[in-house]
């Protein structure tokens, strides 16, 4: 496996060959400026900060705000599709930038990922037109404050990663940092990119090597680091990148179902020392029309904590756009999985499940 510094060096070289035009803080090196890292992949220090807030928007009353997950909640960034930017105050306030990003006209539908960053109640919002293969066309990143005002943005958050870039996922980080994981099929790798809270590039890491990447999931696990799960055909590989930049699981670990998976996985922590993975998997039986939602529980060493996966129930058909199970948390802290067809299942750490009325 190539060293952690390989991707960082490649990205830095690519970034230095272009000029960029970020809006807001973090624009010193331009939008294409890549994070600096040592040969081992450890951060060598943040770049200088630039100016502050440049743009305003009203506080969202839904949309991206309602879709965000707190960095300490142990939940992924929430995903949605937006057909009317006017319905979301943050997107509406940045509609001109989005039009410019997409050649002058807004796409019919925008794929949105949103998460809370914890620093002064900021939020990160990744927006792009979703292609049929699940990748984003012309993705753009916005960091906004609690009132929806723009703090900084990136017109090309995946700049420097060799095109064509595969699926993307975002997450929070410690001390207000922001993380983006990107599949890069041309280099058969998965990169994890970090920015400081002011938009300065912090570091890039090569997290995994994978020959293909159909979907990616990213979860920030406080005090542990970033969980990355990549679905590649019938295989699922995961990695834990520590907050210090280390690869806790070496070349990665196979997790999840051992029979043919058909959908991305979802991740959430259920304690400070364990996490739960859920996914749809096609039944190994004769009925090929039935999918099952299954859950697994692992510790920080990727060791299973349940003797067998927990079956959350059968779903006759998983409709397009519903392949990724949404994980939420009930008011009393219990994980809830929202399944295709409308069913919601509670998942407890002892493996017990209950259908929510």
C-alpha cells in the first residue's frame, strides 16, 4: 500500500498548477489549494487564515438545517434531494453561485449533504447535481453560521483529485474542522481531505485502496476519528482514520453482509466504544424480490460485538433513491433506522429491535 503522503503530495502538485477563487475565508491558496502534509500523512500545520464572513442568508427553517447532524451525535451527515432552491434559505441565498457553478442554469434536482460542525454552531453543506451513478456533477461546498450567513465556500472541494472523481461524503471533525472523503477510481484509492474551521487546508490522507467504488459513507467518531465505508460491487471495506492521521485498520477491514450487497451502508455510534452498521442486502434465498435490512455492531478494532447480524425486517422492493437507510436517534438516545416503505425500527446495543408504531 502506498504511504499516506502519496495522495497529499499528488494533490499538492496538482493544486499548485492552478489558480482558484474561493469566496470567503480560506481563499489564500485559491480554491484548488491542497492541504499540506508530511510524508507520513500527518498534518504539517494549517495555512494562514484569510478574511471572514462574506455573504448573508436568513436562518433556515428546514431544508439543510433540518437535515444536519451534530458532530458529537455519532450520526452521519444527512442527505436529501432539493428541487427548489427557494425552499431552502441557505441555497436560495447562494443561488447565483450555484447557477454559475452549473453553467448558468440550476439543475432540476440537487443532491445535498449537510452536517453541523460544532464550531460556533456552523454547518457544512455539500451541493451538486447527482448523476445516475451516484456521483456529483460540479459539487460546491458552503460553510454557514447559525444564521445561515456564508462563512466560506469552495467551488471545487475535490480539486486536485484525479478526474473523474467518484462518490463523495462529508463529516465534521475535532475543533470545528470539516472532512470530505472522495473515491478516486483512476488511482484506485479513497482520499480523506480536512480543512480547518477558517477554510484553511489542513491535511489529505490516503485512507483505502479499492479497485472500484459504488458508494461511500463517512462518519466522524469523536476521540476515535473518521469511519469510512466503501461499497464496491459485492464487497464492503472500511477504514478508521484516527484524528492523528493514522490508519487504525491497516489496509482496511471487510465489514457488513457476507452475501451480495445491493446498497450503500449507513453508520452511527451507539456508545463511546462501538458503532452500528446497517444496510440492505439481497436475501440469499430463492425469492430475489425480497431485500432485508440488517444491522451489525463493531468495536473500535472492527471486531463484531454481536454473534450474528440483526435482521431489521424484509422490504419487498427498495425504490431508487431509497437504497441508503437513514439512521436517527430517538429522544432517549436509541438508534432508529428508517426503512423503505415507511417502517422505522429501533436498534438497541444488545441487538434487540422494535418497530416504532
